C-alpha cells in the first residue's frame, strides 16, 4: 500500500498511509438536545474531548502542497500542520500555530461557514465525512487559553499613536497586529462595549460572549485602550483624531444599518429590524445603548424575512424568546439562500419552518394596532441577475395571508455613511462603502486613513474582516515608517 512522507512543521517528518487514515471513523460534533438548548442562550455545541480531537485530526491525509483546506481558508491557516500537532496531543502548539495567521481563531472557528471554506474543500468529501476543522480549531484554542493563558507579544515601542474606529472583528485584529509592531493603539467604539457584530449581531448560543470579552481583555493587558460610546463622525471626526496626535487611523465600522423593505406596514409595532431584534434579545442589558435596554416583545407566531445567516440567527432566537411557531419567508428557493447550510439545519432542528418563493408585500395591523398579518405573493424564478442568481418574479394575483404577531426583517445591511460625510478627502461609493485604493494595505484616498472589513466590501464573513484588519495593520506600519 503506498505511503508518503510529508514535512509539515519544522522538525516533524511524518510517514503516512493516506488510505488507512481516510478509513478512520469520523468523530461527531455533538450538540445539546434540542428540547434543552432552546430554553436558553447558552452554547449549543458540546466541546470535543481531547481523545476525540486526536482521533479526528488523525484522519487528515496531509494532501500535497498547496493543501485545499489552506487555499480555501481566507487566513491561509496551516491546517495540515495543526492537524499533525493535535494528533500528537500537542494542543497548545497547535493553538499557537493558528495564532500566527489568525487574530481571532477562537472566534472564526465557531462562526465561519466551514462547509463553504476549509472543511468543504477537504479531499475526504469525495467519499467520506470531511474533517471537522472548525471544531478542532475551537478545541485547541479554548484548551490553550484555559491551560496556559494567551499573551499577545508586544513590540518595541515606536512612539507612534494609531486610532482604530470600530471594535468589531476588523478593528480588533488590526489592534492585535499594531501592538505587536510596537505602536500605541486606541480603539473608539460607538457602543457601550467592544466586539461589534460579534457581540451585537451573533447570538450567544453560536458565539459565547465571554470568548469575545477574553480577546478584548488580552488587548487591554498589553496596553490597547478602548473608548466606548464614542461615535466617530458624530461626537468627534477623523480630523479631530489627527488633531489629537494620532498619526494614522483605521476604520472598521462594519455595516450595521438594516436594509429597508419599503412595503406598507413595516413600521407597525411588532415589526423589527434584525439588528435591533438580535441585540435586544441576546445581549446583556447593560451592554446595550440606553434606548434599547429592554427585551423585544415576541408573540407566539413569528415570521423572519430573509435567507442569510442573520435570518438563521433570528429563526433560532425566536423560540428562545417564547415563540411557538417560527417561519422563514424567502423569495427564492433554498438553493439560492446565501446563508450557511449548517446554521440552517440547526434552525430546522429547533423548529423553524421554511416557505420558499414567498415575498411579503404588506403588513396588516390587528385590533391592538400591532402587526397581525403578512400579506404575501408567490414568486417564480426568472433569468439570473447581475450576480448570477435567478431573479424572483411575482406571480400576479397570487396574494395570500400569513397570520403572524411578530415579524423580523433580515434583509441585509447597508454601510453607515457618516464617516464618508464627515471626512474630507475620503472617497465612498454605494451608499457609504469606503473606497480602498490598495487592497493589500487598506489605504484609502485620504492619506493616513486605512479601512477594512464590511465597511469596504459590504456584508461578508468574520474571517475576511479579520484578514482585512491584519493587512491594514501591516499597511499602517509601513506608512508610519515611510512617514518617519
């Protein structure tokens, strides 16, 4: 039987039998029973045991370079080498390896759509179950933090001050890299706490908030300063930051303005925007802006409109808020849904129903003035649009009623245009997305201002925002050196 030798990490030579490894039984990612987990917002995933992690990692056949999983990972994590370390029980070293290319491995390992990235590219998918790359990354990073702690190395002080606007995944990752380069970093965040989408948009059952808090604490311990309730563009401008002595600014404010639906009745009580619904439902009240410090009123029949990951998060949040009937209304078919399949399957397990080729066109109030009905119309798929997705076309005269008492609109996000409007020389496009003239550095049209993440690309994955933050940090470092 053919074998081969691979050199995956320094000093490690591993002779492997790929066929034998491929036949090792796959581990199962365990979750808490549905009847239990829908009663709270705790993590639904049961962490791997060390022995299970070793066995699962031992299934890696160590593909020749470039390994498909590494290519498919936006951070290009050295997954084969990590698998080898985990197989040997060297969990802390595996975690350190992930941290070489990722500033948020304990977060990306939980929220990335792995079936579309590293795990989905695993060569074992042709005949067997793919390796649970995300679960293994989550295991080793949690194991290492608990056993040995996590310390960010600090570079020799440069005397340079950098401001970061936005404490989401892009901003946190940029800060993580800048402090290692020796720069003094201050992060300005409009909300009462850091994390951005990680705290205010992703529910706790998917990403426990203490994981995000731990990362922020890591940064604070090495001198990164966080200034909360600071809405740059409103309370202060980027020009003000430069006047205060900052020599460069990174903008990573994301896109957290909900797209409107523009149908009659969407302002009725009981019709929520997804961001407000998720924030008020799953965030500790003291971490919310004062005007949002109350739980949303959720009835027994709730409809979620949309097909992305945010829609899945809302569908899964609803039963935890007391809803008895949860339905997703989506104008295309499941094939065209942009959200991750894994999250959608979990939503189905937790009772969510799906009604495809359905478009709400009006919301009707009940006697109490709250939303009581969603008037919908049937759709058919026509020709592909500019992005290649088949365009939904209404079927004339097919209107029908869906009885509801709560509606959540999860239709996507727009950028906040305030940064562009208040920053001279900063070019924006498409309702406020920041124009980046150099994608490798995040440099914008305004000298000294860099940007990355969703406020540049539009809504995308956490891992792409993380990578953008790291690239911008390198760009800022070079800019400061050249300026000196």
